[in-house]
């Protein structure tokens, strides 16, 4: 009964904000004019036109703009007195466009804690792997990540960033004059080109004995078939030992699509991947889950939640296959099982 009440409270709170309740009861009181009652539409059922820039281009033009958006939240976390991590480069990397995207997204969803929590979880997995003797980190779709510059890592660590030429060129321009703390290499490559990525993975596999792959914020934009193919390719080099991924349930993917999908679809980067199997999706592709960490529970431990979401964090995590209606998000550490 308690669980049912909390689940019901979650949906009610998400759908009916204070502003919505006021709008629902708003009337016209002009003399001689009958009150007007506008039909109430819950936010999750509304369809918003994607905002445009002054030149009529979409606010999010392509996948690279999502990196600018995410950098805003790293900058905000850095400026907190109780910051979980420090990224002194994030504000510059986000730029004006990143701030505009974040401001627009926040008109659809007020919750901004998941992105810093995701970064924190990835930081934690990376640090643990390096302490256990990892000698290479391969960051696929690295975007505007600045970990090689901001994390306390050994200089002997090899770090490879792979992404599209435009976003890497932009990052190099912003970080010109800064010195990475690791042996950093950047590879300009469209990861959709499977033969070229297989060639790169084979090359990198020969350079290391204990490599960690990270794909922060990448998989949700791929179809399940493409994620499976990528997993197969990453399982090929024997030295690719572990992989950190972020995951959402089907329910959370649908919820996010309803809230902010218009921004992303305008740039042809819709959310696609939210496996009902959770981290077990990767088992047939050569990877087994070692540890799965909930973003909600981590956010509760870090005191990033409002009182209602903090209460929800005491509920047990759902077990795969996920309920199609219940939202869940987390990060998982995978180990090769081949």
C-alpha cells in the first residue's frame, strides 16, 4: 500500500505543478465577459514546438550541441560549495549556446540533478579502475568532457577521446594553453562508421593490457541494434576489460521524450535506447554487469533531491525486466565475459 501511494504521488507531482493548478482555475473577470475555463492538459501530454534561434535554426542542431548543454550542469555543480567534482573548464566549454539550451530545457523539466550525478558516477568508476591497474581509458563520443584535465590521474595513464571532428576542434580551441594530466590523444571519427571503428579498436587494444571504455551520454541516442553492434565490436580486443555505460528504463525514456523530445528531434537526435532488460541487455554481446548504481539513490546520498524525490529514493530499485511505466536511470560497470 505504501509503495502504491508513493508511486501515485510521483505521477501526480510530475503532472500537476503549482503553476498548472493556477492555470487550471484562471478565469477572465472583465465586466460583461463570462469566465473562460481553459481545458487542463498535464505537462507530460503537451506538445511543445521546439524553440528556434534568431536565425530560425533549431536550438539543438545536432548531437554536438547536447555536449554544450550537458557542460552547463557540470559548471553549476562546480560552483556549489559541496560540489561532487570540480570542472573549471565547463563554463567556457558550454558557451552561450549551452546556456540557452539549458534555459529552454528547464522550462519543460525542472529537475537538473541527473546529469551531475551521472558525471559523478562515471568519475567514481574511472577512479576505481585506475586504482586497480587500468592503463588506458577510451572515451567514445567524448564531447566536451574535460576529465583528462580535471581529474587526479597518473601521468602514465593513456587516455583516448573519440568523437566527430567539429566538436573536438571546438574543444581544442577552448582548452588551448591548458595541459592535460594524462597522455591524451584525440581521434576524429564518426563512430557510425563500423569498419573504421573496428580498425581503431583493434589498434587501441594492442596498446594496453587493462583498458576501460566509457560511453557517457552516447547509447541513449542509438537504436538497440546499433548498441548491440557496438558492444560486439568492443568485446573483440582482449585488453578491453571493462565498460561503463549509463542506462534508462523504457518508462524514463518515454518520460524524457515527452518532456524535451521536441528539442532533440529538431536536431535529428531523438532518444532511442532504453532496454527493458537493463544492463543484462549486454550479456549476449560479450559483457556482464558487475555493478549497477541508481542515479536516484546516489542523488539522495548527495542531498541533491527535493523532499518528495528523497522519499521515493527509499523504495527498492526495480528489477529487470522493467515495468514499462516506472522511470529508472543509472550507471553500470560491465566486465567482458568472453
